[in-house]
């Protein structure tokens, strides 16, 4: 069993895990963490998980002092004959303690190991939790001598101790976002980790190689993340400029990552394009309308909302006529935040059945939680996880 430390919006990370691994294998452990029953959990393909670890100790409800003692006892025994130098980081979630208490546990363990002639470097804890960047840059969880212990107290008080299997590769994500030859802030910047989440909400962990369509491909972020998962990619866009950008970015990805990518990219209006079969899944960020730096007036919001609803519903009717029943889709559509932090949604969100789709039924989250946004953003991305009826 694994534990996943979820990202800034935990419900999105949970939805990603549940769709990939199944609801029977995926459960909340705390507000920020989930347990996953699987033989292998690869954080490289997860956009909504900051860290993951394989569970090694499960304890009943207890305070930090006794949990700390049990960790020290277990690892003095486990590492007593270790050859070479251990690098250790400790992250503690769900306990009301500071970094000094966590550091104290590491120092006690280090001293006891030293008596057994085992050398250990302890990564300093200024907070109870090592941030993702520290874990990533120290390569914790990527070898047997670079270890991060992830200690989590769940909502029921039960405690899990896990050995990290890696942190989110923020360096690689940043390169794929910022070092691509073609970017365009005007059309929006879909983060690669959100593209990963969207793809995983249309796939399962044992999905074969598929052909994934993005009918609003833009600069090709979803296409590149799908290609890294070894799927064939098919992108279209109304703008010839975006078509060229996607092609250039896929060529860059193939060169820098030594990939052979099965890619088809051409122009086309998502409202009336005829796509070439096969299409095994549809994943896209649809038309989000104009950006806003402040909540628009009711009249302006009504205008933009009607326009977006027309374009996206027409697209859904068009693509629905060309894909088989059972085809999965994950579509990002706009939702607008008001001054009191409520959201205005597209009318089509409540009309999906009449458009020929059913919403995927998550067990751990509700559809209303599938909103990706930052606090200063007015236009959020609402994720519709659908199946063609």
C-alpha cells in the first residue's frame, strides 16, 4: 500500500488517483492524503500528488512522542548493518508539532546509528514538513540510501509511516512548461501537471497505448504529456499559428526526451471538424472566453457565458457524433468566480445527458470539487469527466 501527499487542491489529486487505480483501492486518509492499494505507484505520471511513499509501519492512534520512539527503534534495527552513508529527511503531517520536534527525532536516530558505525546525514527541518523542492533536489526516495520518512496521522488518529518513493519532479515540469520553443500567454498557459491530471482522469493504470484527441490543442501541452505516457496524439486547432506551435513543441519534446511520437496535428474548428479515426479518448481545455482581472459585470458575464456555452456545447455534439459509446473524455470548461467566492457555471454542465454524455461517478469526491484555480484568478477551469453514452 502507498500513501499519496496530495497537492494544493486535494480533491483533484484524489480524483486522479481514483480514476487511475479504482475507487475500491483509493481512500482518504486525511484531508491532504490518500492511501492507494497497488503494487506500484509512479509519481512521475501524477500531476496531483506532491509526494508518494510505500507504507512500512501502521500504528494505532498515539501522540508524537511515542510514535517518534517507535520510528527510532524500527530504523535502528533496520539500518544497523547498513554500508555507506544514509541521507535522511523526515516529514510529519497531522501532528501539532514544529520542525524542532521532528529534527530531534532525526538526531536521536543519528546518534544511535553512529554507535553501530552507521553514518547518516540528516536534512534540517525548519518546519515539520520538508517541502517538495527539498525532497526533489536531495533525490529522496530514489535510492536505498536517500530516504524520506513520511509520517501521517489520519482523521481517525491512526498513524502511517511510509518510505518515500519520490517527490514530484518540479524541475522536469518547469522545463516542459518554460523551455518549450513556442509559448503564448494570450491563449492561456495550461500547466503540465494539470494536463497530467486530466489525462489520468480519462485513463486507468492498465490502459493500453491509445490515440488521444485534443480538439483545442493550443501550444500542445496535453499532447506532450500524453506522448510522454506513450500514447499516440491527435491535435487540432482553429488557429494555424497554434497548429504550428504544437508541431514545433512536439518536435522539441521528441528531440529532448529521445522519443518517437505518433502525432497528427492539423487545423480545424472543433465545432464542425471531422476527425480521422480512431479516437480512443478526448482530453482538452476548451474555449475559456476572455480573461478577467476582476469579476465582470452581470451583463458582461452573461454575454461571455452564453458565447462559451454555445461553442462548447456545439463541440460536444460534434465530437459525440464521431466517437464510440464508452469513449472517455476530460474537458476543462470555464467557471467564473464572484466577489463572494461563489462560482457561475456553464448551463451545459446540467445538460450533459441531453448532449449524449454521462458524468463519471467518483466515490471520494463530488463533481463540484473538480475546479482548478488560483486565489487571484477569476476564470477557473472546471473539469468535466465524461463518458460517451
